[in-house]
C-alpha cells in the first residue's frame, strides 16, 4: 500500500512518531511505500529567512530561491520520518530519478511541477529487501533541476505506477455527506458518487483537492484510494482494512 502522510497531519512530533509506529505496524502485514509532504516545515523555514509565501490556485509559488528552501526543509523532514518509522530509507525525486516531472506553469508558479514517471524498480528493490521507502515530494525535471510537487498528486502517481491502493492521511476523518455530522461519514464512494457530490455541493472547499487526488490516483491505475485522518493514533490500520475513513472505488 502507498501511504501519503500530509504535512498538516504531522505538526506534533509526538503525533508524527505515533503514526510512524502505526505505519511500521502495518508493514508487518503488507509492503508499504510512504510519500510525504511538509507544508508546515516549509513555512517555518521560509519565515525564518523572511521569505513571504505566495499561493496560486492552492499551489505554493516556488521560484528557484524558494525551491532551495523547500527542498532543504523536505529533506530534513524526510530523514526524520524515516528514522521514526525504522528500517526505512528516505528518498527524494533526485535519487536514481525516482520521481521524474515537468513544470506546470513556470512563469506563474516557478518550479512547481507534476510527476510524469516513477522509478518503480528502485521501490520494488527496496521493498524486496524489507526496507520501507519514504519519498519526499520533490521531483526532478529533464534539466536536472528540482520541482516542488503536491504530495497528494505525487502519492497518486506512485500508487498508479505500482498498481497499488493509496491511503491519504490528512486532517479530516473522511468524506461527509453533511459535514460535520459524524453519522454522515461515507465509508465508501464510487467515482460517480464523488462526481455527483461535487455537483450537489456536499463535497466542497478543502475536500475538493483531496477527492481530486483520489480520483487522479484511480485514473493512474490505483485500485482504490482511502481518505482518513492522520491526526490521532489508531487510524492507519483501521483505514487500511476499510474500518475508518472513506474508501473511493472506480
């Protein structure tokens, strides 16, 4: 399974280590690849250097000087998360061209990109050796320079390339038909139901990019995608077994 661990779900070191322990526990049942973001870590580094943040359509504008800070922040978090999980190796897109990418709109967004290829051979080799790959969401372009990639879409690309399900750990419990009524949490949704929910308006706001990433993962070849909370320990195993969160199916 591919586990996407969002930066907003690891603001607390204790929580991050608790969830990392859960990921290590899930690994006893099936091989796991972790893909992570790091928005809060990036924000801290930018603020420490007096660099303002700018967003366009929810994407961080990443000019070359900002890209250096983004990559530095994600690399540090990448190694810390690998250490927390144990028997894991931290990787970025530069490592053996793990994540190849292309820029989305260089003039407006700078070094923001999307994943165009995944070195699945490297991931399979590590998994066969019993090592958990932990992948930071920095891709590398054809010119050899780094690209800042949305972690949700990066995880979806990895899941599609490996033809495996993906678990998006985020800051919500799943998709609600009438948020925040807990009784309306949808355990499963089909692609058609998600699209209908968007049209009807009960999937809106911050949930839109989350379900968009899930649908993109299905489009890429993933058999399913789960949206679940990474804000409390105990969710990972339950979500992986269909007992928590919302599972989105083709």
